[in-house]
């Protein structure tokens, strides 16, 4: 029953994809000029003056070329898609790692102590809605390094969902389990490690999953600003090259890598989930 | 005073009452003792503060007045000397059945080797008949099995006093009967001192040496201490044929249905009762001997207070 539904869904997905690609392809066939070409047109090689979105067949062809050699490096403006994605992933994971290093302990503190919750809440509420890119000028000025600034922007945007979810998860650990820890004379460190952490882990992991999603959204924009390397820079660079085929291809790659990041965190969170 | 192993003296719990200057008194003047190796049940209507008394004994809650003294030492905060079996089992759902028990054993004896902890834990799992499911998570166990794990966890730490908060309240009647017998069996082996809350009169008679009766809240009191003079070992099927069984049962039901409210009303109208008193002790009753005269007796004693 479920298997047949999955099969039906797959068929439906494929059909929808084919229809979409078919319409896209059909709308983008360059019109053949019937009128005789002017002298100017002939001089310019007879190219159509009408710019069009490239058809999916061209994108697929480019994807095949790029993915068959993803790690080539032919100078600053011509690197393989794998290298560009690698730079972006490195920045996202570094920023995310440092954010976790800060957000988890503070989240624990805020979750366990109502006093700290009240004291820190105004700061969190003001800092959280700031667009991470707004930090960029300040980061560039203080850090004086575009690479580190991009990582800082990822750091600052990853912190909030992790911090808020950790605090929420820790604050809402069932009193019964805390009482179990208390009646077994567990110290506060052991209680945090053996009871609160495993109890709050699913909520914390949800926060991390939201964070990495946001970080992946932000890195593209950040790299468009700082330039040099990364998938965001690649998109913008290909736009400057008027190579729309590569732009569409890289958009797709951003989506696929983002999905894989989310899947990876989903896998990890399944490890810490428990049923009551 | 301190001839009992556990001594509860003038215990009271009051909460601030919004919109009124007077605090809301849940219960007061609770005085009773528990001897080593004794199985004591406490019965009373919802809201009389039974659970609060148990939580204070456990050290999880604080009394507004009075003190709890165990082994000549005042109870402050939770301790491994007082094990607790919670009504909702309170197992850690991310740990397996066995790991839930080793958790407690490790906390009790931090210096034990892994093998020692494992062996001791398995012994108590076997005691409640749960060998074979030790690697399952609590969510994969039935309610009865979960409560068995919870009981095994409490017994495994070998506390000086075991506190049970309506341990069988969430179980169906058949499972409840089975676990009652198992608890009885374990108790015969260990002679663990137990203080238990229950709503079930038959359960209380089956298990306990003595039953404490509480009047209705607010201003609830521990009014009576009923001896269950039925010899052990007991079992569910034979105990109902004992001549004392229905005398005790009727006495308990009469208290719960009629007198728990009457006594509370008379206490509430008596203003001199407000002061904390260590002298008010629950009336000791043995329905098997006293027969019908207890009722007048109690009332006259209560009036004297």
C-alpha cells in the first residue's frame, strides 16, 4: 500500500518535471528569422538580438560537462563547481561550528536559569532580527579580512535558532526527569549531561537544522558581496559573464547541496530522538 | 519522640492565596512515625496533600511548617537514602530498561565496577520478572512493565525508606493485581521500609501494616492510624476471607465516604486549632479489635483536640 503510493508519487514527480521542462524548452526556441538580414546583422554574424533564457537541454549539457570535471582550477575566474561549493561549505561549516560552540552553552544557561533568561532576553530579541548581511561592513572593518568576515556572517546567523531552541529544550525538560536526577543525588553537571542534554537533544538538533538551512541561504548572498571564491561568487561571476546557462546550473547546485545538508542533520537528529 | 525510624512532626503546607491575606493551608499538624521495616499506606481524597507529604519526605518539596526526621537527622533535600517510585514511572525514555537501572545503581555506588553495576541491576530486573526485555526502550514496554522497571530501579538502590506515589494508579485492574503480588513478594524478601500513597482501599489492606487516613483539604489532617492486623504472608485471594478484612475495609470506606469531610468541617470551625501543634497525633485504631465503638471514640478524641 505505502510502497505503491511511493511509486505513484515518483511517477507523478517525473511527469511534472517532464511537463515543466517541455514547456521551458518549447518557449525558448530561438525564432528563425524569415526576413532577409540587414547589412548590420550580417556584419554581427547574424545573431538574434533577442536575449532568451537558455533552454533546459543546454543546462543539462552544461551540468554534464561541469560535473564530469568538478575540481579543475584554471585561475581565479575559472574554477570547477566542486571547488566553489567546497569553499562555500567550508565557510558554512566553520561558521556553524563556532556558532554551536557559543550558542549551546549560552542556551543551556538561559534554559536552566530564569534569571539569566530574563537578563539576556532583551539582547537576543534585538540581535536576532538583524539581517546577517547588515553585519558585513562592520565585520569587514573590524576583521579586515573578507574570508573571515563571510564566516563571521554565517556565525552570527547560525547562533539564534540554536540558542533559542537549546534554551527552550532545556527549560522544558520534564520536571519528573529532573526529580529523578535529584532523588539520585546527581550534581548539576551530571544532571545537565545525563538528563537534561539527552532530554533536550531533539529540540537542540531541530535548532541546528534550522541554523544550517539559514546559513546556506546566507552564504550565497555573503559570497556575492565578498567575492573571490564560493558558489555565491560563482553565480554572480557567471552573471557578469552573461553566461545564464551556468547561472541556472549553479542555482540548481545550491538547491541540491542545501538539501543534502538538511538531510545530514535530519539523520543526526534521528539518532538522538526518543519516544516517550 | 525519636523512637520511630522516621518521625514527621507538625508538618504543614501553605500556599499564598491570591486576593486574600491568609495563606491557603493544604494540610497542617501532620504528626506520625514510621518504624523500620514497616509498610505504611496513606489514603485520602484528592487535594488533601498526600502527594505533597510524600514529596516533602522525598526532599523534593519544602514544608511550610514542621520537620521530617529520619534516623535522628532532619530531612533536607533529596537523598539516595529515600527512593521514590513516581506515579508516571518517570523512566528516562532515551535509555534502555537496563540502562535506567544502571543509572540508579551507578549513582548509588559510584565506585563500583561496570560488571558489579550490571550484575546488581540484572538481579533486580529479574526480581520483578523483566529479564529478557532489558534492551528495550520504555516506550516499547506496557504500562505494567514500565512500573516494574520503576520499582526495580527504586529497590536496586536499597534506600532506607521507599516512597511510592500511587504507583499502580495508572494501571488496569488485572495488571495492578499482579504487580501488587510481586511487590508483596519483594517486600517479604527485603523488609524494605515503605511509605505509599494509594486511592485503593483493598490495595492498602493487602500491602500495609498500617494505614494513615487523611481528612479532606484544605486544612487536611492525618486523623487516624489504622492497624492492619492480618498476618503475613498475605495474598490477594485468601486475605478477603480473613475475619478482620471487612472490619478494616468498612472502617476505611466509612472514613472516606463520611467522616473525612465531617472531621474536616469540625476542625475548620475550631479556631484554636490554627496554631502548630506537635501534640495532635492521629488516633490509633484497630478495627479488628475495636469493632464498632471506634467511631464514637474517635469523635470524642477529635473533639478534645
